[in-house]
């Protein structure tokens, strides 16, 4: 018998706990940044602290094009990308 988690037309409430965990694991694995890249990822709070700005300013910068990736419903920032983007932003404002 086919695994209900593999079918796309099975309502989520019909999944067992184990099937639900497998499904969520696959979904999160697809959205998580690759761990083996050697890149250092920061949370929004850590990124704002690094750049010495508020988290609100960080959100505004993301809307202006600051690079970020998504881990589930949360943004993650590569430290190197943040520093480079910040340098470019400062140059363009001068």
C-alpha cells in the first residue's frame, strides 16, 4: 500500500504522526540553507547587531534588495553577503 504522505491529494489530518514528521522533514530540508557550504548564517537579530542597525532597518534593507535566504518562515543571512551588500550600499550613497 502506498504511503499517504507520498500522495498529494491526502488531507494532512489523515496522516499519522510519523508520516507528518517525515513530510515536515522533507519540506524543511528543501527550504533550509545548505549546511555544507561553509557559509556562516545569521538570524535577523544577529545580522542587525553585526551591521549596527535595528531589526526594522534590516527588514527595510531586505525590501531594498539585501540578500537573504529562508529557513522555514525565518530569514537567514550569510555573513559575507551582508558585509559586501553593506559596503556596496555605502559606496552608492556617497
